[in-house]
DNA sequence: GATATCTACTAAACCGGTTCAGTTGTTAAT
DNA sequence: ATTAACAACTGAACCGGTTTAGTAGATATC
C-alpha cells in the first residue's frame, strides 16, 4: 500500500507535522531533522497523495482550458495543439495537469466553467478566443476562478493578459502586397465578436490607410472554410474586386483560394492570397500559401506560467507581451495583375459559390 | 463559504452518514428521510467537494489522455479534436473531466502516465495510437491504471478495446481505383510501429491481392508531410511507378499530391490520390482530395463510456466494434492513364524531392 | 536573576466526505 | 412468548495531508 507521512514520521521518529514542514520546504524544523526526514521519505518511496494534499490545501494542482470551438475547426487549426504543448512544458515543471474541455453545444461553455469551479477541479483557467464584451470575465469573477486571458479584453478585466500582437503580421502582409504593386487588397476577417478577429481587421485597415489605399474591401466570415468561400465570392463579385486578399486564418485562405481557382482565376496571377497561422498543410497547397507564422507554443508556455505565478502570489499583475508573428512568403502572392492596353480583363467569377466538388485542375 | 454535509445534516436533523447515504442513492435511509435530506441540500445549495469526495472514495473523477504526437501533426489531424469532443459528451453526463497531456519529448510519455497514476489524478486512461508490442500496456498494469485501448493491441492486453476497423475504408479506396482501371496502385503507409499504420497497409495489400494485383508498390512514411513527400518520390521514381497512391493519412496525401504536381504530374490525370481521415481542408485542395471518412467523435464517446463502465464494474469485458469508415470520392481520383499507341509516356519525375516552393499553378 | 524572544518540535484540529460498527425499534418466524 | 432478521438510524473512524496552538529549551536583553 501507499506510504503516508505517518509512515515517514514513525520511521524518522518525528511528528507528522514535522514531516509536512520538511517535505514542503517550510520553516519549523532544523536542517538536520529536515535532511533525515527527506532521506527516510525517499527510502520508503513516499509520494504525496494529491487527493489528501488537495483537500488540506484547498488546491487542485490543475489548470483548466475550455475550448468552445467546433471540433472541425480545431482539426485544421495549428494553434491549439501547439498551445497545449506549450502549456504542458510549464505544467510538467510544476506538477500541475491540464483539464481540457471542448464545449461546442449551446450553453456548454458556461456549464464547463461551472463544472471546473464547483468541483474545485482546477485552480485557475486560461481564457482563449477572447470576445468583445466577453461574458466569461464576469462569470469567472462570480466563480472566483483565477484566470489569464490571451490578449487584453476590450472590457474591464481583473485578469492578467498574455498578448501576441497580430498587428505586425497583418501589417507585414499588406506591406508585402503593396510592394508587389497591389492596390485593391481585400480582407476576409474572422468573426468580429472575437478580439483577434477585430484586431486583424483593424491592422489591415491601418496598414491600408497608411499606404493611402481604400479599406472598403472587407467581408466578415467565421474562420470556417465555407465562410471563407462565401466571403471570397462576395469580394470577387465586386466591380472593383481585389487583386489580393488577406485572410484572417489559413483555412479560409485555403478555401478562398480554392474557390477563386474554380472560378477560373489564377493564384497568384489574378489574385494573391495570404493566410494566418502557418498550418502544416499550407506549404503543400497548390500554390503553397503565403501566411503569417505565430508561436503558439511559446504563448501556451507563457500563459501557464502567468497563471501559476498568479496562483502562488508572485505575479507582478502586469500584462505580458510576446514576440509578434512574422510573414512567411510562399507562392500564393505575386505581382499585381497589370491592366495593360489590349489585354482582356481578368476572368469574372460566375454565379453563386458552391461548396461542392470543384472542377479538376 | 461552501455548504458541507454537516450543514445539511444539522438542518435536516440527521447524521452526516444519513446525508451521505441519501445524496448518493445508497440504502440505509427511509424514503421520507431521503426526500427531506435532498430537499434541504437543494435549499442550502449544497455542492459536493470533489476533493473531499475523492479522498474518501479514492477516486479522481477524471479520465486521462496522453497524446504522444508532435503538435504539428495534431494541428492537421481532424481525429483528436473530434475524438476529444466525443469523450466530452460522455464525461459531461457523468461529472468526470478529461486530463490531457501532450507528451512529445523523449521519455515524456512514460513520465506523463506516471504523473497521472502517482498523484491519483485520473481513474483510468484511454490509450490511442496503439503500437506494435506497445510498452504502455505493461506500464499501465504496473501503475494499476485501468485503461481502454483504441483498437485491439497485437500483444496480450487485459484492457477492453474499442475498435474501428480501417480495413473497409482502405478496401473501398482500392476497389474504387481498380474500378477506374488502375493496376499499379501504391500505398504510402504510416509508421509501421503503429497498429493502425500496419492495418491500413495490410488492408491495401489484401484488397490488391484480391484484385490479382501486385503488392510491392509500398513505401513507409511517418504520417508527416515531409515523410509523405519522400515516400511519394520513392514510388514515383520506380520504372513501374504507380498510377494511383493510397495514403495512410490526409496530410501525406496532401504533400504527396503537391509533390507530384511539382514534378509535372497531373492529379488525377497521371496520378490518382486518396487520403485518410477527411480533414476539413481536404475538400479545398486543388483538386479536392478523395479520402476516407471516419467518426472520431463516436469513437471518443464509446471509448470514454467503455472506460467508465470498467471503472464502475459494469463493463462486459468484451471489445466494442464501431461502424467502419467510408470512402468519400472527390476529384483527386480519376480513370487510369491510358498507354495508347503513339502517346508519349507520362512525364517522369526529376531528381530528388525538394520540400521548397513548388511551381505555380 | 528575571523576563522576553526565538527555535524546534508536538498533538490535535481541521479539510469534507464515506463507511463501519453499533443501537434501537419493528416485524416475521418458530 | 421468544428469537432472529431487518431497516433506519447513529457516532466515530478513516482517508492523508496541512496548519494551529501549545510546550520546552536555549539564548538574548534588561
């Protein structure tokens, strides 16, 4: 059976209390006694019972992550696996574990947070996909759950944020396209309820304004592939349609690129395309996608550390700013089409977009 | 402060023991007393302390999942998000949570399992990516951790398995290609240390043999995109190179298809391609990928249920067999190229494969 | 010398629940 | 009428750890 601190106390000839102080690096025992206790504990093969320790210390030794996204989206998003792997590297150093909940049904997200809090299953949570006026801030305050947010919410939040500014990446993409001679540069944005959906749009608009270009070529989508198709179709139907599109994520760039190709447009000859996130498959697209590369693993590591620091009272209270994402140029971006004399205009897309099987290459 | 069963006992005028029996549906209290206790507990807003409950009952009320894959692979694999979402639906009904660990460093996987077991953090684990002579079986027995395996391991295992036979999907892909007139059908397999890597290869070989076709066009890869490129290059270099390739996963099919295109081959004109897993992005490839669609959410749901049944002693001890995957035909497969008289042979791939930027479309 | 402070320990309370051994009352069987 | 069995409760032990209040001894200060 499991060795308890009573066994260690008996074998070392001290009280349980002394053993607890010794094993937890607390003052209250002499160095000699502490060493003896640690030695005996090691010899007996003592391992803490996290359940007993948790009850005594009112801690769970776990952090929570609730992901309220359709699993289909998760399966193409390189962010979460790397983010989780980053969290893991921090947790491994602190004997904490990650409690993950994927909550997609209506109301499931709130239920998941309540479940984590009510049962005392986690000591704090990491809040991803922060939204405009995010209701989770208030909920977590009500539940008295410590948290760290990814990026600074736009509403008052008592929780420290760990931020990675996507402004630079989007700005680099727009600048890259401007340098290639593009004037009509569109943006297919993610859901504008998300802070990161908005900030990417705002970064695009700012970079466009700085270059003296129009910022009306915007279509909102929802980070999904069908959403990317619909938004792309909308932009390509315009008389002043774009010769380049900056997408808010890789999946929409992929489906948008594919849609344009089915409409007879050449990428990047007629339309240049950039994505966001540098998903593994994007370098194998035809053509390989120009995209923006982030570092979700670092983000996960930093977020977990910030939350642990908060829990143990060593957090400075300040937000953490991580290194900005960088543009990764591949073959989906090229010089703007030249409207030369005698040249027919680029093919105009036909009809409504269809999500079904496109024509063969 | 939190309401405890002592508070409920006092308010209901009974002992703590009676409250425990009543709240847990145990015999030992009359119906009238039970109703009174339940009523009082509800009025007081009593919620169980999982920490106290866990210490008393020696349970964690959590299941563990250790994923020993590179996060890059996870970011393109639709399996795990959907699988985890499926687990979640079962756990939500039972007030259990999922403890997730992504372990990629050498030795990290074993450390992760030990961490889960030693701290009593989980009551059991779900074992995915089962390998040939999987060392985890013995480890889990040593750690006395109950488990459920995805698919039946090839070594003796005391744990129930929940299986989804990939034979039918691969067979359907081969049959589909045979019906299209293909004779030289290759297979780019995943790592043969994995049971699912082997079974997909064996299914391909069996379907080929049944069609009276040769089974030598095999190249092993590791489920990664670069691995898919290298294996594809190997097959395409052969004098008897395949006119179709059945890949063991979508990412390798994507990168293999892309590689073939950079070598001047037309997909599916010169080479038909099938994948596995139906990743979200595959329908937006150029051309959209023919693939095999599985139901990982159902798998997750069933695996979690099997493990919970095992934990509560209601498991029959038998393996569970889930519905087989199905072939999803898109545009990456077409009729075999016809070696007509006077027609030049299809272009031969040139030199070593390069993972860098392919030519534009 | 007397008093105050500090260190190093102790036993016991506490965390909030589950289970066990015991008591009492009721009912059924002999 | 007596005995046995059962149901409905009880208080206490237990789970394995952390913290608190207390004690004794040593040292420093007045």
